[in-house]
């Protein structure tokens, strides 16, 4: 019976795996901000540019730089595209991670 109880605890335990979410801010117009996964950065910025009737191959470079953590490149490319990108640590369910590791 003891093994059943320990097994039950294992099943109900919630995993709080940390994932990186990116906050992307449009610096033109209304300054809208979205939180997206790394795979959604390019599509988001491309959609914003399309609203202005333009496109740029730099959106892929921006997404790659952000996902790689190359913030010097990401900020420089963001300047050309008039967007800001920052990373936010979140749990797998999308909530901000409040663990001590996330605040470091």
C-alpha cells in the first residue's frame, strides 16, 4: 500500500519546467507588445511590417539572434526594424517563473 501512495504523489506532482518567452514591442505607432515563443518572433514582426506594406529579411536574423541569446545583435537588428525584443523566463504553462533561479 505504501508504494501506491508514493506512486500517487508522483502522478499528481506538477512539473514546472521553465521555458523562454519573448516580449516583442512595436516601437512604431501604438507601441503594442506581445509575448511569444522563439518560433513566433519572425512571424509576429513580419505581420507588423506587412501592415505597413513592407517586409524585411532581417526578421529571421532578429529571431535567430534572440533565440541564441545574442542580445547585441538582437538589439541592433531591432533598431532597424523598430522593435524591441526581451526574454522572459516562464513556466511551461505560460506563467512567469517566480523561482529564485528565474530572478537571478
